[in-house]
């Protein structure tokens, strides 16, 4: 959501970005390096880019092809600041919702810490003899305190017309994408690549001249006959609701909470009341929300089940992506 009334504060935010860039360039903000290669997955805007599904997809792809893969995450919303290995059966308060989701889906270990170097050091200590070890850095494009060897940047059409924080949702200007190694765009948004490769004026470089991956975002909606109340606490709730409607679900209620929302008893009561008034046969939420609802599912009646919809990311040409990544990682070991 754009906030035009905060646009006068954008120059202050830009000043902060410039100061940080100076600190990094001068070495005043140290950048630490792990022993294994680091592949970062990130974006320019706040939330809703599909970084976590992309991290899961790449972890599976690399693991299937002989790499020892772990995922490093900040663990947004967790109570502790200590580095930890994620227990897939744990709680969002312990590890954060996205690390728990990755731990359950990616098939490899996940580590959390505010400073991702500490998480990576723990991962390397846990597997000192691992061959072809690779760290995947979830939401890492702005976490520049850790050296990365590959930067994969997810870019969406809305990024091209957005403003910087706090007036808009961009964490960095579009020019920052020149730090990336690879740009990934939605396969159903071909205009994005066209815009990125256009030269804005004579003698001025295009925003992006490097390689591009095309990805498909696939929502697997559950079978939910009858009226449904959908609820979520994610960055782009309208995409979730639209996906459910496109899958043919009969939505009689749509309830959105802030991203990473920690559900309280009054939130659950609001959801239950909406279902009762609409005579809903079931609830539908996201996997990330289901993680945050662990230990609270007893609040929902068995007669009105809570179903989950899964969001996956698929690489349009997986073989090309694997070859590109494998060659980049092999070159680092020469």
C-alpha cells in the first residue's frame, strides 16, 4: 500500500540509504564471509515477493543435484536473538513463521539469527565434513553485512511504479538491482523484462542487462465445497483472495491481518463470528498463517475445518537455472 502523505519523508530515507552505502564502501560497516558459498534470494520491496517459496524451490533443486544445502533466515518475529537451528515442530515465537515453513518444505536444515553470519557459522559447525555445501540466504538482498556469492533478485511489475519507503514500499531504488547476479520475474509479466532492458535516455544504462529467470507462482487451493471464509496475515492478501476465487472457491468472507500477525483470542473470535454469520462450511488460510496458529487450532470447531492453500514457485526452465547456478558455484571452488 502506498502512503502519499508520507512522501515528504522519502528524502530522509534516501539520505539513510546513501549513508549506509558510504559505510559499506569505506569498510566502516564490516562484511563477513562464510566458508561455503552464499546464494541470496531477495527483492526490493517490503514483503509479498515470493522469496520464501523461491528459497524452498532452490533448496530442493540443489539438494536433488548433490549439494548440501541449508537456509539462513532472520527469523522475523521470534522472541530470542540467539542463533538456532529450526525445529520444524517448533513455534513461530521460537523461530519465526517463514523459517518454520521452510524447515517443513525444503528438506534441509534451517538456521536463524539476526546476523545471518552467526546462523551460517552454526550451520558449518554442524556439518564440518559436508561436500558442496551451500547457504541459501532468505530475504538477503539488503543484508549486506554478509558476503554473498550470488544475488538472485525477484522483481515484480508493481516495483517499477512504486516509491521508496515510507511513501511507498521500496526498500531500495530500482538502480540497486545492478548489484544482483540474476533477476527473476513472473512468467505472466513479460512487460517487466522489456522495461528493465530499456535505456532511459541517450548514454544512460538500462536498469538490467544481465540474465533473467522466469518463474511461475502457483497456488494450490484446497477442495472446499460450500461457502468459505478466507483469512490471512501476509503482505499481499488481495493476491491470496484472488487466487482462491480463481480456483472456484465460494468466498463469503475475506479477513486480512498485517504480515506476520500473531493471532490473539479476539482475532480468532472475529474470524469465527464472520463464519457463523455467513454460515461458512470451512476456513481457508495460508501455510504461513497455519504455522502461526499452532496451538490455537482448538478454537475452531471440528465441523468447520481450517484448510490451507499452498503457494509454490516453479522455475520456467529448471535445467537452465540449475546449469547457471552449478557453473557459478563450481567457479567459486577453483
